[in-house]
C-alpha cells in the first residue's frame, strides 16, 4: 500500500508541476531555444547576441526557411507540439498569431520597457492591451538614388515647386507623382529605366499604402478595398507607374524595368540599369555589395501619396521576437532584455556595421555608428536618417490577414493595369477574393 501511495503522490506532483509550467514557475534549465530564418541576417544577428550575452546560458539557434518556420509554428501551437523558448515573427503576421493562440505567448508588458522602442513597432506586438513583443528590426523605407546618373536637368524638367537641382531633390519631400515626372525626364534623356519593379509582388504597393496611414482593413478588422482612400491611392500610383511611358529615339519606353523575381529586381541596381529603388533599409546590403558603385548612391525620404494624411515615412517588412508562455520565460526575457533593451556591449552598433540592421531601440540611434558618415552613400549619415525616419513611421494595425489581402490584390491587378478593369471593379473583385480566403 505504501508503494501505491508513493506512486500516486509522484503522479500528482508531476501533474501539478506540468500545470504550473510557464511564467509562474521557474523551469529554467540553462538553455534557450530560438527559431528564426535568414542565416545572413536574423540568424547572424542572433549569433552576435549569443556571443555578447556570454556562457551563463546555452543558446540554441535553429535556422529554418521562413515558410517552414511558420508552418511548424502553427502546427505546434495548434497541437501543443514542440515549441522554442523564443521565436521570430514577421510584423505582418503578429496579429494573426496573437489572436489565434491566446495564452501561448508570454505577456511582456511588465518585463520589457516598451517606451524605449519605436512606437510603431510596439503597436504591432500589442494585443488586447498587452504587449507581447521585443521589437527587433525596422523595415523603414527610403528611396535609394544614383547621384552619378540623375542630373539637374532631369529634376528641373519635372517642374517640382522650389526644386530645380538634384541636391534640392534629395532634400525634398516629394510625392509619387513628382517621382514619376523625374523618372519620365530621366528615361526620355537616357532611354534607361528609372526603377525596377515586379508588379506581381506587393512590396511596393505596401510601402505606398503604409505611408497613407491606412491598411487593407477598416476599424472593425474587416477587409475594405473599395472606398478605402489609402488602397485606392496606392492602386492609382501603381497604375501611373505602369503607364508612365516616354518617347526615346522615336520609341515608346517605360520608366521601369519589369522584374519577375528577386534577381531581376536587384541585379539592375548593381549594373546601373536602373537609377532608383524605393524599399526597406534592408536593401542597403545588396546595394553596397557592388563596391565599384561606392559614392554613387544617395538616400532620400520615401515619396508620399497625394492624399490627406500621407507622409514621407513608410515601412516594408520587419519582425520582432516573441517568448512562448510555456518555455523558459524568465531566462528568455533576461536574455532579450539585456541585448535588445539594454544594448549590452553596444549590440546595435555591431549589427548596424556587420548586417546593415536598423534596430528599434530609440536610444541606439544616438551612437557614433549611427551618426557616422558612410562613404558609400556620398559620405552622408544615412543610418542616422533611417533611424530618425523609423521613429516617424505611421503606427499601422496590420490586422490578421495582410498576405491574404496582398495575394487577392496582386491576382486582380493585371486587369486593372492593362485597362480591362476599372478601379472600382478591380477593388471589388480583389475584396471578394480576399474575404473568401479567410471565411
């Protein structure tokens, strides 16, 4: 009988401990498992953090393809399967995870000082009044432009009020219509493309939309395309770029080079086939990879939509770190706090220099690394500019279904671009398709 009682006691103890697992119990085993993607950026940066933090805790960093990570994370959250202690989640996906899996992520409201981070990033990781993220990289956007290719004459021909020289253009806060006008002047003079774009990819569309301070959904979280000023204006600009042709040597020539994938989008940046690219700061590493172009690139603010409320600050991409509630919460928070909030051993300087990563910690932007001039970009302090712009990005509620909306719009886009569908018809079709994806 004594043996039976002992076994029953052990069983109850195990069940009790299992029920208490998470933030209310110290299950620290001296290990932190982290899931992330991209060995040259996120994984590399987390390895830097691991090296700075020291050997008091074993940090295991698991590298997966982004799609594989998302598939495994969804499956594990749904079935109480194997989960890490910390996971990287893209900003566009954060709302979906937090709403779909209540209680699975640790509430960090009282353990991380979110006032130290860019407000727009904090807002993304906030759900039902609680803050769940440790903000990581900013996807702050900018317009990268070749100062050796675009001339004063191209700028003057665009007739932008108060702007007649290239130097004035770089300092100006321009609209997308003014961008197109300069592009037309450039292509008419050179016959070359002013930009490259994959019109089947929603990256540029989201950059434009983000700057309008609106998104694909209304205040109730429902898809709203038609009648949404931001979506309508982003669509108009997209078509204006697509339609922007000029005559060069008697031939109608587009101001853009059509891309079909990553390579056909970025390769023209290195060989001079295009003069600009407007996207997230993360493209800077690709731009700088062609060392022969050092000194030939400049960065200016993102063009804005020509509607009320639109600004010259936007975002494309970005992600943050989330702690799983059933993992080693205390150990994980201590690590993330030391590195990402307290900037141990000038962590943010290191990842800026080594990875071209603009972090979300506001105070990091005052360091020497951020304020230094970069010889590649005409010896200007572009990292300081990007840091300042990051703090001015509109705080957007991305909702739960960014990629469903994105896919629906891009699938319906060709008929709008070629004139087969009106703006209203195109947006109605895309909205119906988006809703069908989530019903």
